[in-house]
C-alpha cells in the first residue's frame, strides 16, 4: 500500500507518511538511518550490531522508486531503498 503523501521536515528531523487507511507515520531521520534496509546495514543487524548513527543526521533527499523510496542522508549514506511496506511496519 502506497502512502497518500510523504513529507520531510528538516527542522523536526522527521519523515511523515499519510496512509490510505487514515494512519499517519512519523519517523525520525536517525531511526530511519539505523533501520536502513541495504545489504550492509542488514548484515550489521543480523550480527547483532546496531549501525552507529549520529542523532543529528538529516534526511536530505527522498527519491521515489515505485515500490518505495531511496533515502539520502546527510552522512552520505544512500544505499537503502525503503519499500512502502517496510516503512509502514517501522511506523506502527
């Protein structure tokens, strides 16, 4: 299920997703960076290691990819494509 709208707040450092069922997800930039679904970050988490992410990291680009979005962070990380279903799960 695709969101109806996607909003990125630099000042609040949050990504806001409005879903068709009326729910709204508010996801912190640093949390999104820690939960990156790229293979490298997933491998860290599978080994029980949480990637070290500065809480001040910002989401600087949101690039639509059809089934989700590529998120580009201020620390240079941009490898993860976040499927809509994954973002919905993170937001619940």
